[in-house]
């Protein structure tokens, strides 16, 4: 019965058409070991054992969605460079559709290289251009994205504040989705100061929710989450609000402003990278298929609990969800 509840939920979301719009990144892990300090400078010498490349940011959201059995397309800028070729290869490998019109010869593919030694990150090396290189501009491209929105069941706006989503295009995307009755979710970065009023779902983490509410709190002060929910709903009017709280679980509020806290389902936490991507992917497809918010949030919480037990940026899979010992929580 337990696996049956999860199986029925996954069957309900399978086949949904989902469009992800956002900042595409490639995560690069340089994995090795160190046993000595460089004679040139007081830094460790890392002997590289292997390189690992995974989809990151909006691309990781897309990876989560496609692994849940949905037809998935992603829109965002990548460069015509070696990292862009690797990114496209990962898209093809995972059956994520990418429109080649969003390649750019004047843009570097955003790449985050992490040097990892014995499971610990030593440093991160970022390759990216200024925001204006990644912004989607031009009436033809924006109109094409709006046409894509009209043909899907759900849209996820995955904002990592790198420029893809701007005030010049986000309102048009939201307006198009709302006119067609398409579920549209937003994972916001407050630093971007976007006007995303009227979306179906927003999923800030705890600190992002404080920033969205325009509050200032002391470093170790516990934020007034119920007050924050009210302020965010007054400012942005989302149909559903889910604040992800890391090891504390989630706080959810529906259109009737009913608030409920869900504890974490994670047994081990190795790396929170990608947990937010998994959460918005699961919440979006569940809600878009008609599953109530409380059950959708528990589904997303189960998935996030699995992902944080992995090292590095990671995505969920349907099989992992079917094997989860927390599947019975969906019935509550």
C-alpha cells in the first residue's frame, strides 16, 4: 500500500509537459587527493583523480523534472564553447529538449568548478559573463518562449540571478501562463528585485523569504515566519507559498493563507546542493497535476530528504521515490 501511494502519485504526474526558464549552469567537480604543500605558495597540491560534470541551477531543475517522467524543455543561454557542448550532451543524454536558438557565440557557458579532496570542497572557480550576456531579449525570442508556454502544463522560472530572467520578460511569461491557465512556479533570488506577482507557487528558502519580506534580522535571530508569509502574500499574491527550511523541513501556505509546518524527512545530510531544485520540481509537477498542496509538499520533502544524502549537485529519480521508506507519509 505504501509503495502504491507513491506509485499512483508518480503515475499522475508522468507525461506532464514542463518548461523550465532560467539560468543554465554546468557543475564541474575536480576530485582528487592531497598529501603535500606546494613549494611555490602555502597551498595544497591536489593530484586529480577524475573530473565529474553535472547539470546545475535551472538545468538541475530540468533534470529533476525529466526523471519524474515529464516531457521537459529548458530555455536559457549557453555559449558555443566546450562547456556548452558538454551541457548539450547532458541534455541529450537525459532527454531534455534545448532550443539551439538560445546558444550564443559571445557568451560563456556558466560553469562552477569545485575542487574536492576527501569529500571536502577546497575552493570553487567560476566562469561566467556579466548578466546582460544571459538576458533573453528581442521580441522574437520572447514571443517564441511565450508560444512554448502556451503548449505546456507547467512552467518553472528558475532564477539564480545570472540574468536570464529579467523584469522585461518575467511579467510577460507570467501573464501568458495565467491567460492560458498554465501552472507557473517561481524560485526567486531577492537580489534580482523582480516583480513576479501572480504566480502559482513561489519557493524561497528561509533567508530569501526574509529578504522578500523586506525585513532585517540579527544574524542569530529566528525570523518571524508567519509574519513573513503574510508580507510575501500581500506583496506578490502567490496562490501557494512554500518556504524551504533546510534541516527544519518546510513551511507552507495556501491561497486561504492557512499555514502548516512540515518536518524534514532527511535521515542524513551530506550536501544541500540541489535540494531547492528538487523541491520546486516536485512541488510544481504535483500541484500542476491537481495534487493538494499538503500532499505535494510532503512529496517534495521526501524527495529533498533523499537528495541531501548525496554528495554534490544531485537530482531525484522515480525509483528512489518508490523505494523510499517515507512513502507512507503521503497518506497523512
